[in-house]
C-alpha cells in the first residue's frame, strides 16, 4: 500500500546521502593516514585521541577503545581513560563490563567530579540490580550538573524512567539526596525509543547526529568564549568531520 517514490523525486535525499558518504570516506582516509603517522610517532597523545574519536564516529568501538588505551598510556589522563571506558560500553551495547567499570573508577581517582564516569558507574550499579544506589548517584550528578549541560535532559529522563519502572518514590529520594541543596529536575529528554533508535543508526545518520552536536557546542561557545577546553574539543570535532578550516 505504499505509494511509489520515483528516483526523480528524491534528488535532495540522494544529495544528502552522497554528501554523507563523501564525509565518511574522508574520515576513513584521515584515519588511515593518522594510523601511518602514529606508527612513526607512537607518543603523539593528540594523534591517539583523534584516532579514537574518528573510530567512534565510524562505529568501530573496539578499535576506538584500543586508540584511547594508547592515549592513556602516553599521558592522556582522565579524559583518555573515560573515552576508553565509554567506547567499551558502546562496544558491548550499553553494558558496563568489569573492564569499563575499572576504567571509570580510575577516572574518578584522577577527577572525582567527572560526570561521564559518575554516570556510567551508576549505570553499572543499576545493571547489577542496585537500583537505589544508581538513582542516588544519578541524583547527586544531576545536582552538580549545570542547566545548559548537553547531557542534562538525558540524565533527568533516565532518572525518571528508572524510578517509574522500579516503583521508587522519586520525590522522597530527591529530598534524601538533596540535603538542603536543589536537586535538578526539568523537562524530559529523548524517550527510550529515541535512544534505541540512535543506537541502531546507520553510519551516515550517526555522522549527521554528531554534526548536530558539534553545531550545538559551537553555539554554546559563542555565548561563553572563555571555555578553553570547549574550543579544543570543537577543533578536534571539526577535524574528525573533515572540516579543517573550521577546525
């Protein structure tokens, strides 16, 4: 019962697909060149970080984790270890394995406030059956999360969903965890269906999503141009997307 969609009527779609394919080929070429360079410069921290992020954008989580592990071994610190842990989680389809958990615990030894490590360690508690600990840790993270943080909506969504699914009185738990300080609450983020759809995206769609996130980061930096780490992250991101001038 689906009507025809003639090729001639899909010019815009074909152009978008061709552009995405070209970008992906550009990233793959860059990855190959970068790997050759790292063979001669194995202590290049920025090179390993860029390789890991490029592999992530291509959906190659296993090799991304390998690259981030190398970055950590040459002084990448909490950022490299955290990226490695997240790559392992994505490789294992959202499961925080013992290797990933160990990585996030190592991050907190270096940077106790790191939001990514705190999020995934709470997720590990949830996956092990300790729902209350997971919710408490997420609520503490929510209380420390700036209102404009890009992960805030997703975090609040997860808290509400897990509480509802497990029959937890979220208001009472917020009161216990808050201890007199405000615990973040707010509009709901993407649904579980949205999250599942993102995980099953094609490589082209993932690239479009990444580009949207990069655009959002750039908009935020225009409002707060003093964020040095943000500019560095934006430069690396545009480089991964094959935009050297913007990088």
